[in-house]
């Protein structure tokens, strides 16, 4: 059975968020927000994440 992990972006910078993913050898993420937009953390908006 495959494992499923969760991660919240909280107040992380995009660089730190990616460092966390790499540190745990996670190469795929799924954004399950109903609205992939953040007024307070624009680096986690859909268009930015798509290009990261």
C-alpha cells in the first residue's frame, strides 16, 4: 500500500516548502484547495506552483 503524506504551507517560503519536500524525497504534490489562491502567500497560488 502506498503512503500518503500531508503538508501545510503555513508561513513557509516557497524555497523552504520545496526543501521540505526534497528532504522527505517527495516529488509529487496535489493541491486540494477549492480555490488555489492565497492573498497572504501569493507564492502558493496555482500559477506559481505550476511553474515551480
